C-alpha cells in the first residue's frame, strides 16, 4: 500500500506494461512470464483450429449433403455429374403434397403464435396483471420442452383406446379434430407462441409512453391504441412470424408423432423416410433438404420487403418509461383466464394425457391406474439405460458447447478481422436456420463416405459422432445467446487483473467470469435440455444398441408399448427438471453473491 502511495506522489502512475514488467522479476515472475508467452502462442493457434473444427462439423457435412442433390456422381451416388432430376421429382407425388402441407401449416402456425403471443406480451409488459413473472417462467418451459413431448401427450389423450375413451368420453369428433391438420396447426402454433412473446416483449422495452399518450389525447380508444402500437412494433412482429414459420416448417417432433398418427405427411418426415428406407435415397433426401432450406428464406424475404424504406426508430433522449395500465377486477380476471387457457392447452392438457397415459396398461378399456409401467422402466436396463445415456450426452454436449459458444461469441464481438467476423456470423446464422433433420442427414452421408475410412476416420454409427452432432447443432444457437452478454464485457476488466500481476487464465477467471457466470449457466441449461430430449439427430445418428431416451420412447410407441413409452417420457421430463433445479441450486450455493448480482 505504501509503495502505491509513494508512486502516486513522486510521479505519474505506471502503465500496465510496467506493472507487468515489475511483476515478472524473480523466479516466480519468470515462470509467470513464460506461462503468459505460452498462453499467447496457444491463443494464436486456437483461432485457426477453431475455424477448422467449425468447417469440419458444421459446414462440410451440410454442404456435401446439399450438393448431392445436383451432383450425385461426385459422391458415387449416381451417374450424373450435374442433374436437376431430383429437384424436379421433389415437386411431384407425395413429396409435393408434403411440401404444400408443410408450407400452409407453418404459415397458419406462425400467425396463430403471433395472435396469442402478442396479447400476452402486452399484458405482461404494459398492465398490472398478477403473476407476470410466473408467465415469463412458464413461457420458457413451453420453449424448452421439445415439440414431440406435448404431441405425445395429446396423442395418448385422444387416440382410440386412449385416456379420453377409458374415462368414458366417447368423442370421436375430438379424435378426428386433433389427429388431423387442425391438431398439427394447434401444436405448432402453441410452439410458436414463446418466440412471439419474447420478440414482442423485447420490443415493448424500447417503446416509450409518449406514443400511447398521444393516441389517447387524440381520442383513440384502447383498441385503436393497441393497433397503433402493433404497427410501430412491426419489426418485432415480422421477426416473430419469420421465427415461427422457420421453427414450424423444420419441426420433426410433431411430424413424427401426431402428424404421422394422423396420416398427414410433412416434409421433414418425408426426408427422414427417404434416408431410413432401404436402399436409402440420399439424392432425393438432399433435394428435400434444399426445399426446407429455401422455405426458411421465404419469410425472411417477406420481412425485408415489408420493412424496406421505413423507419421504426423510437428511442430518443425524450423517451419516457411506460406506465402500466391498471386493470379493473373484471379485466384482471379476463386476462388471467385467457393466459391460463393458453398454458392449460399448451402444458396442462398434454401433461394430463402423458401422466395419465403412463398410469394405464397398454390394452384394455378401463381407467384403472397402475404403476406397472414405471416398474417396468426401473426394472429393465433396456428401458432405464437410454435415460442414463441421454443424461451423460446432455452433460457432455452442454459443457463442451458453452466453451465453444463462448469462443465464437468472443470472435463475433471482436473488433479485429471484420471479414472473418462476418463470415463466422453468416455461418452460424445459416446453421441456426438449417433444419435439424437436414443437419443429421448431412452427418449420415458425409461420415459414411468411403473417403472417411480411407483417411482413418470411422465415426459412422458411433456414440462419438452422435455427441459431435449434438455439439455442432447446439453451438450456433449457444453462440448467439452469449453474444449479448459477451459484447457488454469491456476488455478493461481483463486488463485490470493483468495489471495487478494475474496470469491470463487467472485474470479471466477473476475479471471476466463473474460478469458472464449467470449467462453461461443459463446457456448450459438450455443446451442440456435441448440435447437430453432431442429427437431428429438422435433418431438418425444413434449408435446400434445404444438409443438415447427419445429414440427409446419412439421405439416403444412404435411397438405398441404405449404405457411404457409414455412412462419413459414422463420420467425423462422429471429428471430434466431436477437437473435444471440442481444446477441452479448449485450455482446459488457455490457462486459468490457478487457473481449472482452482476450476472443477473
């Protein structure tokens, strides 16, 4: 302390470079200096290694698979070096029907998602409706659950010999309604609501009170005021529509469960069937992949055209924070009732179908509840093993992904090499928009090529390839999630720790990690839940005799072991929620209070 005071009185404060030089004197200082040099050399080589890994696990498999549609000879899958035959075939027969159904269902689902998500976002952001925090938490639950789980609950509830009929409710019209196009649109639309809610809620944060006050001053009622606000939030609404469409058209969970049970083919399941049939039709599947990728570009182009030439800048130095509208008692009950109906349909009804279906025997007509299905799961290693495997896969993939996502986010926010940053940003955005079934198909094709065996890479039909695919599919979304928090961390935090003699790793741990700890934990949880219950990649890439839990559930349902399959699903959801609670509780116990405050 006295040395610092003397330096401050005698002359200007030393620069960080001088401090590091003084800290480097002596044996300990020399060791630290050598460690710093080694760290700098490692960091210099880490960037090209990271790029090579991205190209190998994301870019190359998908590009090879899509090129296959126009050049099958290039990969020994046909005799043509260039052909449009498979693309033309994709517009005929059953594939054309599946494409048309996927497009109109996805449009309807996106519109339904915005129609429900916008009012809920307005109630949470602009009114005094009770339970606003609970609504946000429940929205995340709807978002984190894979689409095939609610679809499974609905199927088990309304199918013949399902829960509804065993309870004495002989309503065939409900069965035909849910197990049909209406049910597909309903489930995909409910799946789109959280995306619309999050997009619109973020936009409401930048909308000041002065616009609504101006509308009221000029005599606008509540309906006209909401209509004006909706036009001002057009970018967020168009983004919600684009996300809802992209998520719906690329969804595999509903396509392989409810839509398949309803004999309503969608394009993602057609692509899966083209690969799963014997012999597999890789060029035809690649052509369907082109259609899926192109369909995702449709809403993005419409969004750009709708917003072209218009300004939606609303934030200024005179922007006033918005005040919440006080709801009367009747309005409060109506708002709570409407939001409650949404969560009842999105979570409550499928949860009832799944839980009650797991407590029923596979066959019979009575509503006698039994634990025989859960006993079968716990007593058989073939049933409990997939749950344990998926837990391990989820932990490994989530841990590796947050490291890679943090590196990618740091590269995206770096001011160095803007051309490289733009290339990385484009690759990650394209990977986010790529349907999972196309991603998995690319892995099947690329890592099954004879060339891979020639160079000694034998990963096809191995658990290693499955975990790599999990990591590669989760990395783009994880990086986008972490870009915001990483961009807010100034380099001075790291430099200050280095100036006080800390090495590179310790400086990062003490200066940067506290600010990123909570976002990293949330990113880990999101990745874990997505991997633990992931279906399309698992279905196409799992190793023989080692199915993940989602594949095991589908196999049991396909073999008419409905009760056992649903019991596995319920147990998996409970374990996932317990794992999330454990991680959050561990963070609260281990992380210092300052970390939790800064990270929050």
